[in-house]
C-alpha cells in the first residue's frame, strides 16, 4: 500500500509539473485547471493510501520478499453471469432519453431504474424474507 501511495503522490507531482509547463507554453486556463485538479485528485488518493498504510502493519506488497499467498484471498462475491447491470443501464438510458422526449418517459424510466436496482441488490439474497 505504501508503494501505491508513492505512485499516486508521484503522479500528483508530475501533473503539477505538467500543469506549470502547459500554462507557460499555452496560457490556457481550462487545460491548466484540469491538470491542477488531476494533481489534486491524485494527491488526495495518495495521501489517503499513505495514512492508511501507516496505520496498518506491513503488507506483502510492501516487502521485497512478500508472496502472493500472503495477501487477503477473500475479495467478495462477484456474479459470473448477471443480466442486472444491463437492465439497470437500459432503464437509465430510457430515463435520460425521457429528459429530451417527454416527462412521462422520465417517470416510467425512474420506476424501471428503481425496480432493476432492487433486483440487482437482492439478486443473490438468500434468507427468510427473499423477495425474488
């Protein structure tokens, strides 16, 4: 995690350097602002990773002799074949298309987004109150 923090903080310094060079060569406010904000975002992530790394014991990826099997093997459950993200995407597309077409399409799309999001959340729920 310390290596990732150093990479992000190094990226922030690099983006600031590029922003300074870009400003002196082009005097473009929009591009310079985008580069400075990119440096800020990279710096915030790097700072968070550095603070978190200092609170935790040494991770395997920070040691030169660390092994892959020492890392946390449990990354959670990921669905191998789920149609739910596609359904939420289509429902969102209908909702945003409704902004250009008609208000009733926005309302219908919002209902579809709520229904498909609920399906996605409870897709693998197994319990006494199973909904689907």
